[in-house]
């Protein structure tokens, strides 16, 4: 909202859907607000072993591009990228991602998705 308010202080600028989209893409997801969200990317190195970080990034990338994924789909992706894929490690990774609010489980849809739209968009902006 602050980025939009800053943009709309110019009396020649009308608040429109196009302005909101532009501010979101250029300012909120861009360098201007990077410090607000940087901890989400740095925390991966805190909560995961170095060899797991790349696995987690690939899982999150896949989830971001798919929007939602069933657990079996996510597990198959994990198996395709992890050298020593184990169900226990997968469950630990998914559990930590849920505990850290990267992803959430939708019981109704029986699938995982990013917990927030902005985190998903940030992920796609940075790694997509």
C-alpha cells in the first residue's frame, strides 16, 4: 500500500488496476522492497543442510509454476532431483516448509500451494 500511495501522490496519476499491477510488479516485487522479503530467501540456508537447499529451491520453483500440487506430485519431483531420496527426508523438508509458512496444505483440494500469493510471486520473480 505504501508503494501505491507514494505513486499516487502525483495529482496527474489516477489509481487504476493498471497502476496497481505496475506498482506491484516494479516496486513491490522489485529492488525497492527487496529488504522486506530477503529473509524468506536467506532462511532456507538456516533451516536446511547445504545439500538440501537446492532441492528445496527446485521444489518451490515447481510449486510456484504449478500453483498447486498434490503430495504425490511433489514427492515425484523430489525423487527426480534428490540424489538420495528418502520419504523421511521429503517429509522433513515439507514439514519445515509448512512450519516456516512457505507452503500450506489445503485439505479440501488435497494439495500444497504457497501460503501467500506475494511469496509465490516473489519466488517466480527471483527464480522464474
